[in-house]
C-alpha cells in the first residue's frame, strides 16, 4: 500500500513539475513575442530611433545632436528638476569648442557663467599664474574656460533639446533593459504617474551618470572610489581674480576656489577615507576653520570661511576612477560617467563627454538603419578607438595630477609635488604646454608623456642639488619609480599603441579640433 502510494505521489509530482515548466516557458515566449511585436509596431508607426537614459549634460547634448540629424529621440530622465550638483561646474576651452560644434554654445549664455583664463597656483606661501596659452597654439577657438552652476547649464541643454519637434523628453525611472538574444531592444520604466511602461528603439544609449544601475549588466568595468571632494558655496562675494581657478597645494591634498556666478564662489577640497570629519556634528566645519583655513592665502581666506560661518550646506561627492570598456551587448551604447571616469581634479569630464558625442554623431550619421545591430556594433568599436587621444590624455593627466597634489612626508613624492608646482609656474613652453593639456587644447598622449618626464627630470635635478649624495641618488631613483607608477597603469588601461601613436592623435585633431563644424 505504501509503495503504491509513493508511486502515485511521485508521478503526480512529476506531472505537476512538467506542467508548470511547460506553462512557464510558453508564457515567457509569448511575453517576449508580444514585446517584440510591440517594438516592431512602435518603429513602424513613428516610434523613436534612439532611446537615451538620462538627461544630464551628455543625454541632453546627444539628444539635440541626433535630432538635428533627423533622428527621433526619446529621452527618459529620473528627475527633471534643476540638479544641485557640485561637479561639472568648469568647462575647459576644449569643451567650449565641442559645444560650438554641436551648436550648443548658447547654453552657456544666460546662466551667469564666469570666464576663466587659467589657474593661479599656491604652495608654501608662494603663488604663480598659469594661463591658458593665447598665442602660438593651433587651438581654433577662444582659449578660455567657463565656470557656472551645473544645474543651470543642464536646464539650458534640456530646453535646447526639447525645442526640437523630434525630441521627446519624459520624466521616468528606467528599471531595466529589454533584451532579446543578446540585443537590447528598449527599456522598461516607471513614468511620472507611477505607471510601468516600456519603450522600444533600434538603439539605446545609457547616459545616467556615475551611479548607473544599468552599467553592471552591460560593461565589465567597476568604479573605484579614490577620495572624496567636499564643497560648499560662499554667497554674495567676489574673488580678487575672478577669472582664475585658485588651486592651493595644501595638506592633506588640494583646496580650490572659483567663481561660479557673479556673486557666488565655490570652495572645495579633497579628503580621504582614513580621516573624514563628521558633517552632522560640526566636526567638518571645525576642520575647515582650524586646519584648512590657515593654509589658504590671506587674500582668499575671508571668502573661504564665509560660507562656513554662514552655515552653507556642505556637500560630499566621491571621486571615482573607472576605465572604459566595450559593452557585451548589441544595440546599446554607454556614455559619460556610466562609461568612463577619471579624478575630477582637472575638471575635464564634460569635455571628454562632448568629444565622445561628436565622434558618435559623426559615425552614426551615415547609417540609415540603426536597427542593424552588427553595423552599430562596428560603429561602437570604431568610436572606442577614435576617442582615445582625448580620453587617454585626460584620464592619464587627471589621475596623475591628483596623485601629485597629495601631500606626503616621502621625500621622493614631495619632490615630485614641488617639481610640478615649479614646472607649471616657470612660464614659457613648460606652462603653456601643460595648460594646453589641461584645457583640452592639445589632446596628444605623447605630449603628456613628454611633459611628465620633463617634470620628473626637473624634480630629480632639485633632489640632487647641490651635490649628488648617496641618499639623494636613492631618492632620485625612487622618484623615477613614482613617475612610472603614474604612467604605466594608464598605458595598460588605455593601450600602448593608442597612447604612443602620433597618427591617431593627428587624425583626431584634424577631424574634431578644427574651426569647421562637424
């Protein structure tokens, strides 16, 4: 009796499992077929050519560029309110050139943006001006930067994009990507009414920033938090030299002040996880007053303290580093901080992003059918190579410069830090060459490598002066090691050929760094 009962039970269980599996598989196929049918119908009856996830600087600029080329663009942004960001407040001269090529230069107007002509460096009571090169350079645009509130700039870009009839800008939170046989077909999202929706297009662009939830399913790169940028705004004040970004080589790392509007000054500094005062209980404000303020030059100190004394909101943003990798899926492109990040010390993230948009637009323009996933994949591979002169230069410079700015008791590292200050403040070819690299006016990795080795040799010369004792020779050898550690990881990450090839850089400059519009 027990044996018969067990047989019946087992056969019943097996029948249930098979029935449930058959139903589940059939249901999934029906759902996939339904989604595919909806996608075909959307495209056939006027659906978008491109879906862009995120309407920040990158998403809005790309939407405008593709729409100008006749594409139908659907942009989905989580929050349409004006962003309150501390990053993205400095547009390098190279970024302004790219804005003009995208016909977006007027987005810097009407937001009280301030002109910047270069840096003023401070170290150990000394100061030096490092202007962007004006003469004897091949840069085809006015060699000045702009400083502004990031949120105002983003809103102007959104307005410009949404002014085109073939751009649909919608508020919604993208939940996931719709995938079929390794090809991204669209996205699922929750709209502003809280309703679950789907959107389909031949091409999806993920441009939702450094906290992207979609990146993990597309790329193999992981973001590394290397430090934290802490900042606040001192209101109703103006710097003595408002046209300069004031960079103080302090301890533990850099402190900076710059004019983001005609009446407001951004004050920011770098801290590390090993010592991070609490903002909530007032420790951070005390740290600013007691530890940082005495290192700030007297002419800047009053403004530096003004925001703290008036109770300005202190913000913290993690400084992340992440190399770029190609997506594992077809039918999708990742851009911006979701794709590639470097230390923000040289304020060039937006410039690299706008460069990427120019390249991508140029490559996509000849394609009539974005639904051909194989052709789009080839475009993405070309894009990945073409972007290297600008991205590799900025990535290497940003991460190397940020490490040099960190104060150290190590004599070799401190000699490199002093050598960097002396090099930037020496004037002539040294200063103009480095400032051209900072400003994106000369995106050539070989030029960066040249200046890095020149700074290293100059620093070694100071270490060996007045005579080369055994200890000084030892520190000089260690300094060479420090210099190589700044460069070698980037040679590996960016590719030796891409970093060392002058042909790629020349081709990039010819196509994207000229006065003619793209």
